[in-house]
C-alpha cells in the first residue's frame, strides 16, 4: 500500500518543488496552507508518478488534492494510484479542492459522481494590477482611504521582514492583540495563534514576508507565497488604529512583492461576515471555485437489492441464512481457496464464528462494496460469484468458486458468464476484469472461455470483458 508522510516544515523544500510552478491558483496548493492548517487538514504527502499527491482527512474520511505534476509528472497515473489506494483501504476515492480547469477531466473520468462547490471555501482572486493601482470608479473608496492614511502617516513604507525585525514583529502582535476586534471569537483567536507561528518561518526562501513601518513601528504585516502565476497571501494583519492602513498596505505590498504575477489570491473567507464584506470591497476578478468530487460505483447508483439471475442450469441470488453451513464449508476449503487470492479466515480480524463470512458478505453489500451471488443448482448452494473492487470508472473485478463436489461440469463458466453479463448489461459496467494464479490451470481455462486475456505478470494472468 502506498505510504504517505505527514507534512512538516522539514518537507518544505520537497513540496515547494511542485508548488512553485503550480498554476492551479488555489491556496490549498501551497506549502503555507498545508503548514498553517495542518491540525485541521491532517495533510500527508507522497510522490507518485512524478506528481505530488496530498492526502487530507476531515470528518468524512480521507480526501485527496488533485495531483500536482512535476516536469515529467503523469497525472492520470497518480489518479489511478489514488483510486487503487482507496480500493485497498475499502473506501471510495474523494478528490477535493479541484481547480475549475481540471473539473472537466474528472467529470469525464467518473461515470457517476457527486460534485459540490461550497461558496464558503472559494478563494478571492484579484488581478495584480487592480490591487497595485486601484484604478477606476469602483476603487474610489480605497483611493480615498489611502489619501487619508498618507496625509496622516506620509512616511509609512513597506519593507521586507527579516530576522532583524523580530523585536518589531513581537511588539506588533502585542499592539494588535490590544485592539483585536474579535477577542471573544474562538475561531479568530485560533487563527491568530497560527499566524504568529507561521510568521516565524518568514526567513525561509519559500515565503515572502513584508511589513509596513511607521518609522521603526510595524503597523501591518503579511506573509505570501508565489505559486505559478499567483501570489497567495497567507497572513495579512494591520493595526486598526491606523485609519486606512488596510487598503494602503494591500496596495503597497502588491507593488513591492507582486512582481510579474498575474493574480493575487487572498484566500477564502471561512464564512466570516466581516472578511467576506472586506474582500468583496476590493473587487475580486473571480471567486475561484474548489470542486469536491465524490465518485460513486454502480452498486450505489442502481442496486437496492441483490437480484436473481437465471441460466440454463443455475440460479444466482443473494445469500440467505439457510446457506450459512454450505457457505462456510465453501469458504473454509483451504485447498481450493488458496487460488482465491487471499485467506478469508485471516482476513476477519477476529475469531471465526458461525455467521462470520455471511455477515462480511452482507455488510459488503450494505456498504455497496461488493455483491456476493450464491450459485445454486436446484436450489442448493454450490458456489459463489462475487463482483467487487468497483473502481468508480465503470469497472469491477469478478471472482467465482465452485464446490469441489460439483467441479468439472462447466458450472464455473456458466456462473461466471452470467455474473459478468449481469454486471455489463444490467449494472451498466463498462468493464469486468479478473485474474488467476498462473499455476491455476482450471481457472485459466474457465476465464479463457468467457473473457479476453489482456496481460500477465510474474504471479497472475489478467482477463477482461468489455462493452
């Protein structure tokens, strides 16, 4: 299984190799956001197929950023790795914070998917020139505030923040807290603590830190990060007692550090009414969406209960409690099940009880992870056909096992074909795939009779059936 490493500041240089040229234009695709909000996002990272892949965790489980490719990165391979990782973990892949220009690729990738774009998390993205010059009637308010500020503090100027300014920064936080307008807001207080901690990284080459000074007194500060053609502002604070300081500082910081960026991203508003009002007043060029893709498999979309499928000799239907003795005997046949690809007994995570295997099959269907068909001959269970490993891209794996007492009569081919065709024509899959150990000649013969071979490795032969 792919290993992910928690994001720390020691990883900064490695992550910045990807983020420095990333043109997704969202604050989540930056080192600063990952570090500042790591207790909330729980980000962990891996390099896969030349791409940076970040796994986050929220109340609903894992979600993944859209892969950020390096010079030779293969985004499709990275997405396939995410999907395989989630399949192995028994959960559906969730790709979150997807930039708008990548959304179409995922819509084409997943046949069934829930897509959301919550207003609260959209980034406020501005043209760099708009913040540098505040030209036009819509910025008359900002220009008036700046004139008043300059009339009172004409010598105020923006300078880079370095280690030499540590004392000024410390005094700024004291002054800021003394007039902090949200002193009873726990969320705002937490954000302030994180901002203080992040400012200690101002000397790192990954970030741009600047402050506005009135003489030796620091009256505003910001921490930013260049990602592709966007300057992302992670922290932006000023002393409210200096009337007009915010628009004056926004403009001066953009002039000093905007460089040749096309965009300046001042991040989201987290549903804070004051932030929303303020950020809208600066005339964003766009509120950049962040799409969340939650792929669904065909079982989730189409199937409420396991159906009955009939062939010339067999019936495929749901397992029942009356099947438990025969089903246990089938599952516990170690000689035959060594070809099944895993050890059911060891996979239970606890002692084997009478209902253990039946309950696993039932839960897998309830969670729409698999559909276990009982293969019946004249009503009696003689085997099992299982569709599982739904990849959310129209594919699923199929396995079939027949009791040794009924082997050699073609029941496996008949049951396997019926389950495959049900998946393709009733469940609306686009692909059913299967594999068998190279030593298992019986399975190889069965699969060759009803599927097309499409590859092999040292261990398995691989087969598929398409529509």
